[in-house]
């Protein structure tokens, strides 16, 4: 056997040199695909399709031994006279018999079918005298031994190349006749046998490399089963590849690149405007290009290393186009060498000039290899794309790429101030196109596309276009409170605002609703605060209330708004109001109705706005203020078939996560497609058992939610794809049921609920006590059904955070918990002086907070209240102080101006008289400083006298006697002039 193989198979002894570097010292130069097959015996694979790395100095013997490891037995050495004698294969498969040998091979062998020499190894002369291991490279036998097969740019019978398919096949008959290698010594019927299965082998190997077998389902298992068959048809191979392709289309892409197809050198603009195209990490750029072009392309070779894009169907020359539209620099370079097209509707190589053809740039650089050899890597270069790469297919007219910034040095072309990188603008436009948001960007979008249609643009023009696009999306409104979960990053209710916590006082009250509802009280809805105005519903109207003065205006809404749970939301300069049958949009400034959408809603269904999308009761709407249809439903129907009562979700990782009756959903809100669904308790049967709201902790990637019918807190981590990592799911028992959203901060979870307490839970997933209760607060009388709010505003000063909740007993019963990372107990304390009623009221309305830390809430008499820190107002209006303006704490409520406007020492708007005094300026030098405290102390100890004006400036809090305490108040102000109050919370002082 060895002698024959030496004569016919090896043909020549080729000595290979061993590479001088270690495999661990550098990355592989490329990869080939390999299999180890026993199909001639009906025993299937020893090694399923696999990718194996190589270095260009290695022989096929080197690579084979790297793949086989200690499974191989060979003679010679890897560098000299290598001969693969046997492979450990684990023995014959269970229940295998010689009947499994393919019929054609059994007939050729006749009675010459023996057994193995070693039970766990398959070697030469097993089963027959013709048997042994043979190599094929890209479906052809090799003309030398494996040690003589080396790397080359193109594969043949003595060379492998990047992406070659190498099959180690066990031959039983004819020294290779039964695997498609014939030496002409023995007859064997090869009709319809030995079709090329390389494409299917490489496909399966890539799937194995990605460990993505389950994602391809039966298409993968069917393909592997087919490859274990000795004889298959070309049709079977093609069908298997097609089935994998179809499964791949259903599989989520590994990432996206941005692509264009441009004819700017001709002045003909885009064939394909900027677009996002998905890729799998095993794809070459040729594969991605064909995915994008579809049937518009004409190419030579295959979609592999031989790929050459010859032409693209582009619909022909634009109307009224002429050669005069070709940029002048290109026309000058071409001279008279400007021709026409070969085909009217297709742009092909050599059209218009002998240099004409399609070329590719990758992140503004030419590629060093063909598209079939450009592959994925974590970092892009001239042979690799990566996630987010910008790939431009551009038609070159001159110099084989000189006119698009690719130079081979053969032709002269003036590149001064040309070929600025337009990648960022291409990405921007592609994202807008992907989201179908062109109308929202208006002329900034059309101008940007027009710019990209231009052959030569400057970096300044690109940057200006990006700034113009950015400017269209800037919300000039100051959103102080966007409505419950919308108000906070990641939907976790944490704010850095210093919320009132000591001695609050009523600033104003506003009559929101005096129409008694079916429950015997006066309903009011939820609220948002934008630009110092609070928006809420009540008595069938949308109210717009000035938070400075408590004065408001109303506008009627289309549906019924007479319930506790009426929701409003803010987005894109609009206020959205949900009623029983409609969602209506109003202009935030004019309160003009901009349109509405009919649907099945109720007052139990929160609304949430995020980046141009509105979600309510499982329905998703695209928002476009500039369209006749402000709200356009995305997809068909609601998310799943579940109930979304009281359910508010969170937007994270480019998805929307929401809890329904028994499931938690991950939704692509741009398409209303459920990406992932997690039924975390398959056996649960309680209806509306969650009724809950999610919180997302971006520091740990955990989602948290409670249960309305069980005393449980649930948690699950999101994986890198945004899916639910079911192995991390954890449920813990807490002291109460809850419909409130958990609040997560600094590895602590705060859960308020039906028991009228707050459970403080360990929120550190790395702690063995994760999800265990640290402590439970005192009970405040009745349950809590509005979401808690955590303020970090005082943490830097005191080390504590404050969690605010509202009792279900009556609005105005607001409590706060003071807590820090080391607290093991805590008490809910009531804010004093807040209006309440004696009626047991159903206070579900979410308290709201503005930028100044003031609290807004409703009571059951239908009034809206604003509470802030207590101050005694002393109206000291505009006075000149060292060139600065002073105004009072309230300013001028009747004017839109920041300061009163005085004529004859009286405000023309509100009539308040101008004060002639600067309180605290005792010595009348125009400043409040330590000299004033010294003079006050001397006066209090009878060491100095004050005149009447000085005495007036020293009378704080309207007190009759001036004491040393007055000097102390001034000292406190001087020590901390950043405080709003001047001198012991008596006066306000603002500089302009």
C-alpha cells in the first residue's frame, strides 16, 4: 500500500521547512475548512466541518497535525515524507455493520471486506487491502504528499489558499476511486458521483465556529446528515445551502455595516442611498454586497475569492443628464476619452472610459484584496470590515480609482482638498432611512443627501450638514418632569434634584376638577412639567398650570378624562393625553390639538414616549409632529396577547421591555416585533398577577419587577444581545404585594407596596445575599400605589439619599425615607404642613417634582398643590447693587420678564413698589459683607448708633428689635452666598 501510494499518490517527495515562529506568537494568516470522513464505510464523520488556522509558511501536513492533535498516527515527519497512517476515531459506531457500507463500494470489493486492526483507530489496510486516508483540496486530489502542499494565492493540486476546503477521506476501494480520486488502475462507476460539497462544508464549519447550531435548527442538522452520506447530488447540496440561507434570514444578524452605491464621478448620484446592511461574522464583503444588491448585480466568478463586480442595474442615466455633468477635474483628466454605456439600464466595467469600473472603499480607504477576501474583524483595516464600517461602492472613471481616492501610482490626479471622509454623514443618513424618519429632519435631510450626491465636498461641508441634522432634533423645551418612568434614565426613578424635605409650605393651589366621580371623589390625572408649566387632566380637560403662580388655562380633550389613572406624556414639543378611546396630541405652547388616534385604551394604561415613539396598552405609535398623521401605528395589533394594566416598561439596549400578565417582553419598538419573550413562571394562573412596572439597573444589566398578587420581587439579567439570561432569574419573598416600580440605586432596591412600607433589598448580584431583605420600614397607615422617587441631591453633603412615597390614604400624605449604603434600619417620616382630607382617598396619582425640588400633588377635593421650602417673602425688587440686578423670590408673576419693569418706582405689570432698601446692607455702602455684621454687633451692644434707613435694612423677619442674631444671619449668608435665601431664609437675591 505504501509503495503504491508513494508511486501514484505522492508522486514526489517534497521537503517542507518548519515555520520559525510559534503559533502563539502571532495571529493566523488565514483559515481553511477541514473534515475527517468515513462515508465510504457508512460511519460518518470523525471530525465535522471545522475552521483551522494556518500560517503561509506551513504545509498541509502542518495544518493537519494541528487539527488532529494526538489522534493521528503518521510515518516520516511533518516536515519530511509525511504519511498519515491512521486516526483514532473512537471505533465503529454503535449498531454499525458491514451492511452500512454503500452498495456500489460493496459490489466493487466483493468478498474482500475485512475488519479493523485496532478497535479505536482507523488505519491503512483496515477493511480492505486498498484502504487508507486520502486528501482532497477544493474537491480535487493532490498531486504531492500533504507535506508538499503549500500556500498560494490560488489553490491547485499542490497548493491550498485562504478558504480552501480540505477533506480527509477514508478510501476502501481503488486507492481513492471511491472518493473521486482515480489513478486509472481500477474501474469504478463515477456517474453522478463526487459532486462538489465545498460550499456546504464551509457553511457548516462557519456555523460550528460561531456555536450557532441551534439558531439554524433542522436546516443545520439536515445539512450535517447530508454530508455524512457517501453519494449526494448537486441538487441536494444546493437545497441544503438554500435551507441554511433561509434559516439565516430568520437569524438575527451579528451586526450592521453602512453601504452606498455611488455614481458621483459621472454626476449621476446614488444608485443606492445610504443603507444599513446586516452581516454575520462569517460573511465576506462580497457576500454582504450581494445581500444588499440582490438581483441588481452582475459579477464574474463566485461569491468568494474569485468575486468581481462587473455591473449594476441602475435604471439608466438620470433624466436630462449629459456628459457636461461629469465633474470638470475628471473630464480634464479623461480628455476626449469619454464614451457611452454598453447597456442603457446597467452601469458596467469600461462604460464611459477604458478605466471605468466599480470599486470599493472601506472606512474611506481602498481595500488591499478583493471583496471576497475582505472579512470581519474586531478592528477594521484594508482587509477587514467591522461593526459599523462604512462601505462605498463607487464607479471610477479615471485611473482605476484615482478619481475616488484610490491610487496605485500609475496615473496623475490632483487630490488637493478632495476625498474628505464622509463616513459619519453616511451613517447618519442611513440611520434616518432605517428608521424611516426622513420627514422629521426636513430640509436638513434633503440637503445632506444632496451633498452626498456631490463628487467633491469639503470636511467643513460635511460637518455643517451633521450639525444641521442635529439641530432639527434638539428639544428646546426644558423637561422637568416627563411623567413617572419617562422622567428617569433607564426607567429607574432616581433624580439628583434636591427635593424639599424640611418644613415645606404651600406655594399655591389650583382647582383641577370639581366634578365628583363615581367613587365619590374628585378625580385628577397624572402630570408632566415642561418649561415651568404643569400639564394634567381633570374634568374632561387638559390643564396647563404656571408653576410659578398657580394660574392655568384649559382645553377640552376628545375622550373622557375623569379618573385617577388618566395619563399624559411629553415628547417632541407635544403633550399626549390618553382617554378611554383615544390618544390625542396637543402643541405644548398653544394647546392646539394636532390630531388623535382611535384605539382600545383605558385609564389604567400608562403612556411612554421615547425618541419618536409612543407606547400605550401594548400599542406602539410612530410620532411625527410635521405629518398630517401625528400618530401612526407601528406593526399590527398589540404586543403579544397579554394585559398591560398599570404596566410601564423601560427603554434600554435599543429595545422596550415591559411586563404583562405572566410574561416579560423584549420588543423592537421600531417594528413592534417581539424579539424575546420570557414566561418566568409557566405554571402561574393568577390573572393580572403582575400589574407591575419595571426598573432597569444599567450598572448590572438587571431588570426588576414586583407582583400585584404575590409578595415577590423578581430579577433577571439581560445578556449582550438584550435577551433574558434565564439562568440568572431570581425571585425573592418580600413583605408585601406591589404595583409600584422598584427603585435601584447603589446596590440597593427599594420596593414600596400594598403593606404601606418600603422593603430595602440587597441589589448586588455579586453578593451571596443578593435579593435578601436588609430591612423593612414602619407602616404609614395605608398602602402605597404611586411610584417612589429617590433623590441623591443631598448625598454629597450628608451621605444620605431620600426616597419619597405617597400614602394611598389621601394625597398630601407624603413620606420620605433617609437611607445610605450602611443603613440597617430606617423610618418613613411624614412631610409636615401638607394639605390632606379626612376621607380615605385613592391616591394613585404620581407626585411630580420640578427642577427646584418642589413637590406637586392632588387632593381628593380636586385641587393641585405646589409645595416647596418655607420662606418669608419680603418683596425687594430691582435695585442696583454693584452693577448687578436684585429681584425677589417670586419675581413678577404678571410679566413674562425675569424682572419687574418700574416706572415712577412702581412695576407697570404687578404694581409692586420699588424698595429703596438693600436688606443686609447696614452701612449703606452697596454691599452685604462683614462690615455690616460688625456694625450690627456694635449697635446691639450699644457701641454704635444706626439711622432710620440703616435700621430698616436690619429689620429681618419684620422683627421690632435688632439683636446679635441678626448679625449671625448675615454671616451665614456671606459664608454661603450660593444659597437662594439672603439672611436666614428671609430674602431672595439673584444676580443677572
